[in-house]
C-alpha cells in the first residue's frame, strides 16, 4: 500500500457545492469510474492526461488505490504541481506545470492560444484519454 497523501486545504480547489458532495478522494473516484464507463476504456488500460488536474484525482488514485494504468496531470498552479511532484511517489503518476493565463490561479501568464503546446516532458508521450474537469468554468 502507498503512503497516505494528505492534500493541504490550500489545494482543495473545487467549488463549495462539489466539496459538499463528499471528500475530494471520493468524488475523484466517482469521476474516474464515470470517465471509464463513458469512454469504454477500463481504468487499468487508461493512460490519462488530465488538463487542469488539481489535486482531487491524485488524492483518489493514491489514497483509494485506484487501478489506473497511468495518470499525467497538467496545471497552471505552480505551487500545487510542486507539492504533488514532491509528495506523490506512485510511478504511474506525473505532474507538470504549464504557464498559461488563468484568471484565478495564474493571472500574470500569457493566454492559451492555438499555438500553445504541452510541457516538453510530454512531447514523446501518448494518451488514450484526455480530460478537463472543471476547467472551462474558471
């Protein structure tokens, strides 16, 4: 079993109504299994790129031992990405910072545009599912 991952309150970024639905790990598990059902790809076979990752799926995968093949999170919140890099030791998981504008979390960054690219570390990776949960709402 992996070491328990404790997410600091400052990285619990879901809307109050979402947080009221249950602990982030529980809602994360629900969404991951819903994603698997909707795509028809079992989690054990899913190479997931999660754009705007937050910390909820990391919480679920580590603490509830979700059997995902691989999980790659990308986010604009540098301190959260750094926390996840330092505290998640599961080799199936990686986290990457992307410096693009976000009104709430990264106001000084340049806007995302059609020529924007993913972080260089992901240039040789392939994924069979790409998700963006609660990204457009910001």
